[in-house]
């Protein structure tokens, strides 16, 4: 877990975990002994509100779930999800799934 300032005035919390062996065995059946990692980043932006992203990496597959407590932010994230996917593809990774949820507890 890391807590800190990513740029002046902007706090971030970042967690990274390797999934337990039980989850890893289940993933291994799906993706030939692929390691499985889970990362969560949390921000509280002045204009967007609370935003968290849960990212699961299983082998080469990337699955992301973004949560926010703001309807406008959720709509903007949904509308621009293809930009994230395109940027990741340009960097050599593919985004296998993206889910954006409006949540009271982002």
C-alpha cells in the first residue's frame, strides 16, 4: 500500500496484491498457470469527486472496474472508455474489460 501526493495537492492511495494461491489455481486453469495481480488506486478529484479503479491482471489479460460517487463523472468515464482502451493498445497492452459504476462509496 502506498499513500502520497502524485502531484501538488492531489493525494492518491495505491494497493497492489498478488492473488492468493486458491484464486491463482482457478486462474491457472483458465490461463495456463498465469500469475494474477490485483491493484486499486483511489483519488478524490476537486471536479470529479471520488474515483477508484480496480485493475486485475491475469497473465496478459487486463480487467478494470472504475467506481465514482458522481453521476456526471460516471457518464464521462463511460463515454471516454474507448480512449483508455486505445491508449493502452498503443502502449502494447489490451484492455479486456472495462466496467464503470456509479457508487455511493467510491
